[in-house]
C-alpha cells in the first residue's frame, strides 16, 4: 500500500495516491507486488513480510537517494523459470541525500541505501535443487538477487537460493556489508540429487563491475564464494566462506580486463580451494593484473590451497595463452592456509608466456598435503613449498 507521512493533509493524500510528487518526498510501503509501482515513486520505501508469486520478480526501480528498509521476511513462490527473484536498480537523477553525496564523486549517479535489518529473502531452494545446478535438471532462477545500484546494500539474509545468489553490476561506488548467504542445507543430498549434494552452482557473489566493496559477510554455499568475471577496484574483506569452492578471480573469458583486486582478511573454511584465479583455455585478448592477497586464513581445503589455472574448465589441463596475467602478490599480513592430506598446497598452470613479471609471495604460508606443480612461470619470488 502507498502511504504519505502523517504530516500531509488528507486532501494531499487523495491527490498523491494517483501520482507521487516529483520530489519523491513520501513513504511507500510494499506488502505485495501490487504495491511496488506506487511505492518506488517515493524516496523512502518499506518492505513488509509477504510472498512473491511464483514466476514473478520483486523489481525495485528506485529513485536516486532512496532508502529501502525491510520490516519482515520475503518468500518466493516456486516455479521452474530463469528469474531473477529480486532486482534492485535506480534512476539516473540527482541525488537528494547526504549519504549519496558522501559516497559518490558524481552527484548525478544513482545512489540508494538498502537495509535489510537482518530480514530474509527465502528462495525456497529445495524445490529446485537436484545436484545439477545450472548444468541440467529443472530450470532454476539464476541469479536469485540482481544488484544494480550504488550506495549501500547491508544487513540482508538470503536463505536457500535456487542456484547463483548475487549478481552485482553497480553503476557507481557500492558497499555491500553484513550479508548472510545460507545455502548450507544444500550440502545434503535429496531424492533428486543421486547421492550428491543437492545444492550446486550456488555462487555467493558474481561480480562484473568496478568500485565495489564486499565486507563483513558470511557465505555458506556449494560453489565460488566470490567470482570476479571482469572489472576493477574491487575489495573483498573480512568475509567468511564455508563449504564452497573458495574466493575466485574468474572464470575469465575473452576481451575482459580485471585489475586492482584486493582480497583482505577473509576466513575460508572447508572449501575446495582457498584462493583461485581461473582463466578459460580458449579466451583471447584479456588481461588480469594487480591481484593482492593480504591476511587471509584458510583451513580444511579439500583440493588446493592456492590454484592459478589457465586451462578452465579443465583443472590443470592444457593451458591457454590468451589471458595475460601479472601482478599476483601475497603481501602485508600473512596469508595462512592449511590443506587436507590429499590436497595440493599450491598449483600454478600458466600458458606459455602468458604469466609475466615478478610476483611477491612473501606473505604466503601453506601447510599440509603435497606440493603442486608450477608450470610455464618462474616469476614467483620469496616463496617455496
């Protein structure tokens, strides 16, 4: 339902319910999808508890300078379709809030504050989970959550995403903080998964963007905790990743640039690998540079401690040469990784001539398991395994 604050006269209320004022100086309340169109004409938006009908997207196209708060949990109905289940974006008009001005260099960029207050978006993953993720089986909404704003997105919980959780493509600076992604139920098999973990391809954050910070969040899933596919000026810090495939740059396709990526102070628990860079074997005309790891801790790695591999989708297969990789450094506070007995500590699989420069690995310690091979590259300094 669409509400003005009590400061407005009843006559103003009657006029405004058909068309919100251009300033957006009102409060819009969402208790069903029918309320969305009117509510997003206001700078202040409140989301109450409700169920989104199956096959529909909760799509918030917000005014710049908006504040969105959740006052209840949102559940999504079940249907085999492509999704997304939730999308938040914004119009490109002048910011009206002090928050906007403080976060962005350009006052004309989209800027909003989304605060979940700890409430949950429930994707009802068990309805979809069949152990195949995006590789087959039923069609699954992927991503579940599409984020296309700048400003702040904080204190939101996602429970049981059908497949990939967040896709992030912010138009200007964005800080994502204090999120929980809980797909831990997907670790268990179900009647459709043939004895395998029922959840699959449940990536935490897939990012193709610039000027992004993701921090102080917890991710429990069955795929990459973070996957950076392209972009620059991305920081991933003080997060906890449990059960999945680790923190990844990639997979990198053709005609992609990735630069200035900072992976700082994260905790990785019982993942396939802790830290990975993966580039596609057939990729061409791409560059990856300036990847810095500082103060990360990992325990219980099942396959690798650190894996840098240019043969994706194979693992340690024939590497491609179309992605130039440079400036991969472990510096500052020590990165401490322990791997299980059957795992490799560090494996680097470069295409001929495609890994370049000198890489400082002085702040990396990996224990357990066995040493992996370093192929086609001699530029790693201050490290031995």
